[in-house]
C-alpha cells in the first residue's frame, strides 16, 4: 500500500501530485509514507533530502521523522561499532552525533525502542494514533522495525544507547529537554485507543541508584527499631536476646566440631589467640 502511494505504472508521484491525487491525506502523512517507501527501497539519500526539508523545529514532529533521522545518523557508524572499544576510547564525533540523534528520538517517543528490540510483543497498529504515545510507537515499529534490522549494527547501537536518554532529561520527568513536557494523560488516552489485552507502555521512570535505595531502607529500618525499643523496651530486649542466640547457634556448632577434630594443643593456641 505504501509503494502505491509513491509510484504507479506510469511513473513516480511528486509531493504536489500526491496531494492532488490523494486530497484526503494530510501533508504530514504523505511525507511519512514517502520516507517509509524510500527506506524500503534503501534510498537513504532521498530520505535524507526529505528530512532536511521537514525535520525542522517549527514543523510538527512524529516518530517517523525523529527515528528516521536517528537511523540515518546511526547507519554510517553502526556496522563497525563495538561497545567495548567505545568504552575505552570514547565516542568519535560521528558516533556522538548519532547518539544525540537517537536521544532526541527517544525523548520524543520513549516507547519505540522496546518494540524494535523485541522486549515487548508487537500488535497490529490501532486505527487512531496519539503522538508520543504507545499507539504511535506500535504503528512506527510495525512498519519500520524491518528498516532498523536492514542496517547492520543499528539495533545493537540502539540497545546500547537508548536508555542513556533518561539521564539527560531533567527531574521530574514532566520537564522536557528538547521537546515539550510529556503529558501525564498520554497513558489514559492510549488505553482507550489500544485493545484491552495489550499492556500499555508507560513512560519509563528514572531508576534511583541502588546505593540511595539501600541507604533509605537502612535508615527506615533503624528508625523503626529505635521507635519500637523506646515504646516496648522489655519486648525488644527479649527479641534481641532470641535473635542473638539464633544467629550464634551455627557458630557454636562449628566450634564444637572444630574442637573435636583438632588436637587439644592446637585448639588451646587458637582459643588463646
């Protein structure tokens, strides 16, 4: 169906001819369909020309625009990309530009990588889409995941760098970096657009470092013990005695076995030390 939008038996349509031939299609959908058809034909130079025209800050964005721009930036560097070498030597200028383009795409729609990487099951796209939502991610991945797999190393590059985007977005996540803030109503709208059996992808939350989580849990545990000891001193004292006896029992058993196995003189030297 996409190829039918771009070419006919008599030749190829230009953008103006497409609008005349398909007046009900919006201009945005036309150039998105053109990008898809050109990527299918591996006409990467023509895709780049389209993106130069339409990937502008003043024009509406879409997952097709942002992720296609990222794919074209990744394509020159992905085939020879090795994460082990990069971690030692750092990113080159071309690799850094590819990472920036990918992070821009992920900020626009953070749900797409999980479908391309097959971390979430892909379903048929819904009839209506919500920009920056899970529904748009499903539609994009359904038609464009194959284009990523056609570029050697592109999926590996995506897997290596897409999560780093969330380290750049200010906290709380409602604040945007390159785009407008991500609205909290997106999830509710996607639930209405997508079938009930589908688990709607929620905007990835920033994960707190393990050290902070561990420290907070330890402080909370210590505070709880202090309060219980203050209000119930006798009970907590008895509980502490039982706990110490319970934990000391295995060591006592081990000591008895060692005393039976080792000669008395060596055991006396160990106990004196």
